[in-house]
């Protein structure tokens, strides 16, 4: 669908920005001028956010709407030390909490930041940027989740809760129109209760055209000689676009006054195109070869994409990515008596990612042949010139294409007992996952007449295919109890025992094979770990509480593309403060932490060869601040600030400690957000005018894991610090018959900071992905 570009609008406002820091719990104040109470389920039971002695940020539906959050990627910087970036590919987020990253695409590696949807663990990082039609609340839990959210989460957890049926007739229609042919439509229908049955259905359509022309769009690449299942892929004409459709269905059935069934179904069908990647520089042992190939490109019409400034349009061997995700969740809640509650969560989910290619190295526009490579190795310049590439020949510094299928079954039981002096949550968890993955890898890969063929380069650079079928089973038993020692002091102890059983069927393991890698075959691995949580919290006053916490986390080992790796472990020491002042007009939460990280799992590229290894020992220390405040009636401010120091104490590679040379990449150690909203006291057309300003800050970060020895390359690999500013203004709650209308104008990246290198890779060449240009549009909502 094509939409006319909206006229550029200008919003002029003046306001005093106050550095406040907030839980982002609720920026909209009550009519009496106080902040709203926020209820969370971060400890498997409903509690006031301010009474929960852990580092958790709650984002309510109103907050998500205010920030225009539509998927997991939009959560970046809304909580302290939470950074979410797209890795170029639209289906794969890079999620970082307190310096711990969850970004590996392979199905054999568990996410370090666990994602939950209505209490159901999402097993793969791929696809966790899914569009949801009706989100009620998002909770961000920081630090290892060793007990209640303990499914292999060393870095933290993101828990998404969708809205339940109300049993009353209601309808809501949201529209968004914007530049780059943006159209977003969300329809939600609540039906009247049918006796004990309540139903709700939501539908979402979201599309946006890419913002960069692909200079080789429409060309094809044939991967069938590598892996027949990968087929022939077509390069997209536009880069950075998407189109998705999502459906959610909710049903609740009251069997009796004490028993309820809650069923949820979600389905997302998305087509995305990766963002433009360009070369910033060429490094490593293959730099002489790469530089020589790059130098020949002007002779053959090759496109180098080489620049330290955003190019706008690039040549990218990037295809569309088709991803289908669906899930069923049946939750049984039984209030056995006033003190005892049983909950059962039974779920099935599946995901299918069709074959797709992404130009990770930004060199899909190069032209060079196998014959020329042989001449280059021999130092035969006349041989290179005598064998020019044809019109459909191309060359990759690194070629990556993949497909993935995954399905999972999970069952969790929770028994909650509440007494005058005790609260206890106990239960069991079972998870079974099966996945099948296809990965094609080519380093310095010629493509002749659009076809990828085996060549003499394969054994030199480890070019080939990795195909595997994986089966994971996880069993866990957990218990966590809180003893109210006195009216002020609580003591909490939690334990969780996890047993992971993993089967890896390496069907093909021919890509990037190295010393210590495994041959084709079936490998069975078992891992077990007991984790614990200990918390002391003290209420100094009715609205002031502090806590001290020690907790551990664990992520299982495994085999990725024939590369064996060990488990990683985390111990977190934390103190925190939860407080409210001035009749709930000021809310201040803070935390300080120290994390001891053992055997962290790290994915690297060494001269184009993909590696996955256990790095050794890391220490992470940091601070987090959050505050919401009602400055005056109608004027609210909130902000967050996160800082951490990530230090390698030991990093063994080939028996040598390289901790002094290695860097922590793609994780800004200082991040923050400032938000200001003003709701005018007067009315216009019966509605309330409002203005809102949001700004997010990320400090500089590295994209190069080890210093190259070339100052210019090291400089280019550094991601500069940047601010992104968003603006929104409109009318809320305008009467419209029996309903009401909200309308607003908005701009994201208002200052058009399109020269910020937001993500990069070290894959023979240093690559960069620049920030998306300014987008703007109008939101319209009708609520009945």
C-alpha cells in the first residue's frame, strides 16, 4: 500500500528540562497530582512495584503508548543499562543488560536475556523482535534470574504481559501514517461476556518502506550447490523496510468462583529487509588480499560501499526475511483457599524463518572471480587483468545465509502460599525444544554468474555449510520464600535446581571448521546447576525501602556449528532503594551492583572464521537510577541513568591470557533517558492538549574486540556517543459520540542524527550501520 508523504510539520515548544530519573512506571499522573501505583508480577505474584526488592522497571500500557513502543527493539534505554539494537537483520535483536549481551542467531545457543510472553519462555533470540497487537505491560528484570525466571538467564529477563479480556463491549482502532510510506493499523475488539466466558481479539498491520535504495536490488544468488534447501534468493530493492501482520486472541473461562482458564493465541507474519551496511576499513591478516581486491573494483564497475560517512544508498546482497511465529498458552488458576493458589502454564510455540541472506560485510557489490583469486595468490597481475568478471559475477568478503525452524513445549506449575508472616512460591518447570538450522558461510567468496560454487578457497577459509538438528530438554524445581521477620524487615531465600539435556545432530559441519571443532555426528550433553537468591529488605518508612541481594545465574553449554563451548555462570551482589516522597509526587529508585562473571560465552570472527568460546572471567560493577516526578499539576518528568564498568580479568585464547588487549563491544557503559510531558489545563474541542519530549543518550562504544594496531581503523571502529530526541504533541480524549478520540503529531530522531554508527562488525573488514533517518507522522485512535 502506498501513502502520500505527509507534509513536514513544525512544532515549537519551550520547557525547562529537569534531570529526573524514573522507573518509567507511569508518566501520566492521577487527577489529584500523584503518580499512579504500578502492579508487577516480577516475583510470580502481584505486588506494588515499590515493594519489590529487585531491580525491575515496569512499563505500563500508557507508558508504552507514550514512547510509541511497538516491539522489543523500542525498549532500548527505557530502563537503566538496557540497550537493544537491531544487528542489521530485522529479525535479530542485540539485547544488552548491564553489559551482558544476548545476540547469537544460532539455535544452539541460549539467550542470556530471557524473554517471556504471558509467563512463557521464548527459546530463541531470533524472532524476539515480534510485533504484538495488544501489550498491557512490560517488565524488565536486571541481573541474573536464578530462581523464579531462571531459564538460563545470566543477564536479565524481559517479561511481556498482554491485555486480558474485560467481558464488556469495547472497541479501539489505532492508525499511524508517516513518511517512508508508513502505515500502522491496530484493531482491538472486546466482546460482552457470554456467561462465564470472556473473549477478545486484536489485529495489527504494520508496514514501512525502506529508507535506502539497494544499488544491486533485483539480482539473484543461487545457493543450491552449497545447500539445496537454501534455493535461489533475490536481493531486495529497498533496505530497512518491513511489513507484518499480527493477531492475538484472548479467552477467559470462569469454571467456578475459584477456578479460571486463560487462553492466549498469538501469530505474527513478518517480512523484513536488513538495514544498509557499509565498509569503514579493512583489518587483520587478510587485509593485503582485501585491499588488493578493493583496489581493482573501479576497473570492473564494482561498488565498494567504503566510507566513514553514511552513504545513503549502498550495494547490498540482502534479501527479504520471512518469519512466522505463533504460540498457544493455556493458564489454569485455582484459588484453593484464601492462602493457597495453584497456577499451571502450558504452552506450545513454533517459529519458521525462511532462507535469507544478509550482506554482513557490506561487499556484495564487489566484482572478482575465482580465477582472479588464484592469480592474486600467485602475484600474477596480468592474470588478474586478463580474466575480468562478467556482469553477474560478484564477490563477498563474508557471505552469510541461513534458515531456521524451531518449536517448543513448556509446562510450569506454581504453588503460592500466603500467610501472615510468610509468602512462598514453589513449583516445577519443563521445557522441550527442537530446532533445525541451515547456515551457509563463505569467506572471500567469489560468486560466478550468480551461483555459489565450491572452489579451492573452501579449505583455506572454511567455506561451506553447517546444518544441524538440535533437541533441548530442561527440568527445574524452584522454591522462594519470604519471611516477614518484623513489620520492617523481610528475609527472602530462593533455590532452583536446573538439569539441561541437549542433543546435537551435526548433519554438516563444513563451514569455518578449525582445531578442536567436531565432525558430523550426534552428541549428547548434560548440564546441571543449583542457583540461589538471598534478599534482605528493610522498610525505613511507609514509602521508603532498601534491600541487599545476592543471586546467581547459569547458562548451559553446547555445540554451535561444530564448536563445543562450556556453561557460563554469574554471581550478582546488589543493594537498592525504593522510595516515594511528597504525597507520591516523587518516586526515586536506585541500585548499585557488582557481578562476577565466569566463563562467559563469546561469539567472535577471527579473520573471517566464526568462533564461539568461553572468554574466562569478567567483573562488572555499576549504578542505576530511576525517578518519576510531578513537577506541577499537569507537568510530569521522568528519566533513567545507567552506568557499568565491564573488565576482563582473564581471557584465555590458545592458552594465552589476552585480557589486557580485549575490549567489550557494542555496549555503551553510560546510558540515560529524559522525558517531559505537559498536559495543558485548558481544553480544545473537549479534549486535553499535551506536548511530550523524549531524549535518549548512549555513550561511545567499541565495535572492534581487539585493537587492530592501526590507529585509523581503531578510530573508525569506535561508535560515537549520541542523543536521539523524539517529540510528540496532540489532543487526548476528545469526545466523539459514545467514544473518544486521541490524535497526535510525532517525530522520531527529531534532529535527524543519521551519521551515528549504531552497530558494527569485525569480519575481515570493519563495517558500520548508521542510525535510521528522521521519521514523522500522525497517530489517530478511536476508543469506544
